[in-house]
C-alpha cells in the first residue's frame, strides 16, 4: 500500500477513536438533527459538540446545513454503519 493511502486510513480511524464522536454519529443514525438536539442526545455542551461536529464534517462523515440561525447535521454516507458493524464483529 502507498504511504498516502495508509495515512488516509489512519486518519479515518483517528476520527472514530473518540467515543463522543461515535455518540454523535449514533444520534444522527435516525435522521437529521440540530446541533442543540445532538448536544442533548449525547449529554454534552453545545460548544463541545460543535468542536467534534467540525472534525466529523472535515472528515466527510457528516454534512451540515444552515437554516437561519440553526445548524442541522446528518450522516453524509451511510456506509459508516458497515465500518462500525465490522469493527464490532457484527459482519
């Protein structure tokens, strides 16, 4: 494997190495939610959730759309659940 690809794979799993990010993904599993809804779901502060959402957005795991002063997030690619299932030995 090329070094660039190895780095890409390692970076992908680094994003998933934070438990709060997995909780955020789980919060979005049943559909789009506002940042405040996500913060309530994961029982964390809005600024902390926003920080982790930024990392997930940059990595391409989720998308964000703005409606006036409310930000909504959703899963960008449902294949993330296949990775989680494989990681948990469900596949």
